[in-house]
C-alpha cells in the first residue's frame, strides 16, 4: 500500500493543532509553577506584541524597560498590544496574571467578520494615506468616526508626497484641505525624502499613537524613519492591483527617540463600524453635530428623502460636504449589511 501524502492545507492544520497542544501544555506547566510560588513578585508592565497564548511584556524598570516573553493565565480576557498588565517573572518565561482597565482601544474586523481590538491605551490615531494605493475617503471617514467615538486624537498623514504629480496633486491636496477645514490636523510627509518628518515627529512626541491605513501606504517606512533601528518589514505594491502587500502581521509597540510610542498595526483595506449605533456614527461626523437634534422627526437617520432633515438641508446650503454626507450614508448602509 502506498503511503498517503498530505496536502499543504492538511500539513498546516496539523502544525496548528500541534502548536496549540504545545501551548496548552506550556500554559498548564506555568499555572502549576505559579501556584507553587516559583515565580518572582508581581510587577507592572505593558504588552508590546501578542503571539496567541504568549505576549511580549516590557517591564517598567529602565527607559525602556526589559522585554520578556510571557504566558497568559487561562482566566484572562483577550489581550492586545498596549495593554497595561501585572506580571511575574520566571524561567524560561514569565506569566501575565492580571490586566488593568483600558483607557481606549482601536478595534477592527477579523477574517470572520467579528470585531477584535488591535491596540489599547492609545492617545492618537495616525491615519496614513498615499498617492498610491489610491486613498478612499470613506475609509478615512471610518477611522475618524472610530477616533471621535473613542475620544482619541486623529492625525491625517499623506505619506509619499514625493509621488504627487499633475495627475493626482489637485485631488489629493483638495482631500487634505477638506479635512483641515473640519479642524483635523493634516500633514504631507515623505519617508523616502524626509520631507515633513520633523513635523510628524513633533506631533508624536510623548504620546502613544497607532498607525492605521491601507496596506502599501508606507506605515512601516514612516516608523523606520522616525525610529531608526526598528527595521520593520517594508512591502512593495502589487503591480497587478496597485494594492499593498501585507508586511505587518501583528501589532507591535515601538519607542521613538522623542519619548513617544507607536503601535504599528496590520494594514487593512476594510474597517467595520457595526459595533456603533447610527446615532453614534452621525455624531462621529463633526460637522453634523450643530444640526443633530434639529430634524423634523426625532428618529431621522438622514438617509435621504426624509422630510425636514436638518443634515440634508445642511448639504444643500453647503454647510456639509455632499461627499461626506454620501460617505455617512454608505457607512449607515454597511451597518445594516454587517460590514
């Protein structure tokens, strides 16, 4: 009888199951050692990267403190980069025993459509766009709504400004101007030439930021320029689709020379807001706020066609951009569609 050959998918599934079994056994041994008092005293720390059932934890001694790989206690909720935790050191790995409440969090949909946090305790969301891949204002608006909902300061950064040309310059600069008119901080930079990087570094000084945006806009290149020596992977654009290739696979926290911290998040092309109610989405559009509550009907959702809608009238009088109103309505539709 000939030997049965496994497909690559079957081999990957077997490896995943073996890894899960090893991780479960390692965690059980860590639990037993913890109960036996074999770990050091409790100390404060911060998660700098997550790897399934294990995390990297930075201690608070030193600037920055030492980083240790740790197990997670079985009773802990799902943790993310940026979480502040209590941990105990040991050999070969430490163990995280508790997590502190989050001040803020950024969530994204996973590949099954479920909402998952990717970063915690952040002060600033840096929304990165570029001439290529072509920016989508609706994705920018989704990030802005998320930041407004969480009370996190957003900064819109156009990287690769050296790629502006006669074919895209007017549209892209108008895009930035529109957001600046709404009160958002907008910067033009180039990680390649260094233009504008000093201004960006000043904005990120002494705060914890998270970089978000489509794959291929140069988030990792920005980080490598801001903090030389981090050497995060840089991906090229796919020639066939002009979309970026994913290079960051897990959110990681890096320290900047000026004292700030940056969490480099996996690039995503889709950002769901279905965890928000329509009223919360509308409130996330800052120019809507003066008109909210002034519609003829209290339950007006500003879809278009409702009589006496103050938001629609604001668009007619040019107090609200028709493009932003359309973007809001697309997000509203996505809530119903679950994406």
